[in-house]
């Protein structure tokens, strides 16, 4: 059982090196520990309420005042000031006293009285998309309600039943599935958790690989790999990363959602069957891509900027059907694409193994492909002189 002793020797040495290397500890432990807490804390309120908003009402009519009153009465908007003109309102937004501006034109009531379509303009400080969403939703709902009332008031001699049928010919109720509050935390945090696993692993492995290549260039032979073949080194090192990230994954996918009351309706058997290939795919993907790391620092600069593009490419924040085929194919190179979609479906939609079988199959395929590439990477990195 010499091969098993070799693997255990590599595992023990690499585990000790990983836990004693401050830079690797930051990526493997500190960042996964703190980063999700920061994101979840920032977005834990799900949606914003009482967004400070100013109004420029050039109509000064009963109908425009009614419109403003209803918007102000909504849960998402707070009218804090009525400005004389747009310049005064823009100045308040510039100083962050308000985040949105509602502009009502002079012809507002006149256009309605003459059966012409009128316009209410909304301006928003786009540094916060949630502010824009909150005020736009409130203004839209108020305008739709007032529109129904105006049309109903122009039906001569109509009974209350007829007016009600005219206003609501088809009664409907809007209830978003799975994310009932349309909250940002429920939408964003699960995807971020999967990205953290991949990105921190890639950066940590890249840092370790960069140091290994520096030693190879200096012809410094690491004693724990002398007498081992590439497969033994690969299994030993990959098992170290897998062991660390099993514990990290338990924290990310089980503890963090519970701490912040995020939706987690998964069954542990389903989640386990999904997370094993995801972590394995990330391990071998990290080792494969670490072949371009020539020193400890360069790899961080090369890869860290991909976090946001990969989040978009996963299809979680932009419809996958609208992503060009080239970028969709490019996204399939990364485990996070299938990890994000599978995890969201399992935890927020209660998907079964059958529902995420495609994602699981793709992750196993990536594990096999990147595992083969990883073997070639180690064989090339150390050279034949180190093997027995």
C-alpha cells in the first residue's frame, strides 16, 4: 500500500502548508467566513422603504395633489419636499437629501380632462437601483389605480357593479413565486455563496501554485513529492482542498442562510448529492487554471476581476435566453455557472435531484475533464526528475 502512504504523506504536508500560509488562509478561510456575512448584512432588509423623494408639481391641481398624496401614502416612498423647479430638486438629490424626483407637468389635469394621455416623469439617483425600483413601482401602481377611476367616472349612468366590472374585468393578484418579497437578499445571496466557493478556491490554489513554480525555477525540490508519481501528488493535494472546502461549504450553504433567515427549503440528501460534484469540479478547475500562475501575486490580478462577469454569465441576474451563444458557451467552462443555477433551484425552489440532473451531470463532466488537465499540470510542473 505504498501509494496510499504516499498520498497521506502529501496530504499531511500540504494541509500543514495551507494552514500555515497566511495568504492561503485568507482566501481559504477568512474571506469565505466574513464575505457572506457582509453581503447578507447589507441586503438583509430585502427591499427599501420610505425612499426620500421630492416633487415638482407644475400643475398645482386637485388631481396632481391626489397623485402625490397616494404616492406618499405607499410604503416605499416618502415625499419630503415640494420644490419650485427642477434645479432646486436636483440640488437636493445632489446633496443626498433625496434620491428620487417626481415631475408633474403643467398640463397634467388639462390633458386628462381633454382625454389626452399625460405624463409623469421620474428621475432617480442611479447609485442605488433599489431606490429607483421602489419609487417606480409606487408611481406605476398609483397611476394604474387613478387611470381605472378616471375611466369609470366617464361611464354615464353606470351602477357600482358595472363600474367595478369595468375597472377589474379580470381580477388578478400578483404574487412572485419563491421570492415573494422580490427582495435583493433572496435573489443575490445564494448566487454569491456559490461564487465565493469557486473564486476563493481559485485564488488560494493559484497562490500555492505560484509559490510552487517559484521553487521549481530555483530548483528547490519539495521533499514530500520526491518518489511520488503525479497521480499521487494530485490526489493528495486535491484532497486537502476538498477537505477544507467541505467545511467551508457547510458554513456557507447551511449556517449563513439560517443566520439571516434566507429561503432554504432543501433536502439534505439532494444538497449533498449536488455539492460534492460542485466542490470537486471547483478543485480540479482551480488546479487546472493555476497552471498560468508564475508567482504568488500575479494570479490574483489575472482572475479576481472575473467575479462579476461570471455572476452575470451564470444567467441568475440576466435571462440566460438573452445571453449570446458565445458567452453562454464560455460560461460553461466554469463550475459556478452550473453551481449557481443548481443551488438556487434546490434551496429556493425545492428542486429534487431529477430537476437538477443536468447541472449535476455537467459538474461531473467538468470534474473528469479538469481532473485530467490537473494531472498534466502537475506532471509538467515538477518534471520527471522528481519522480521515482
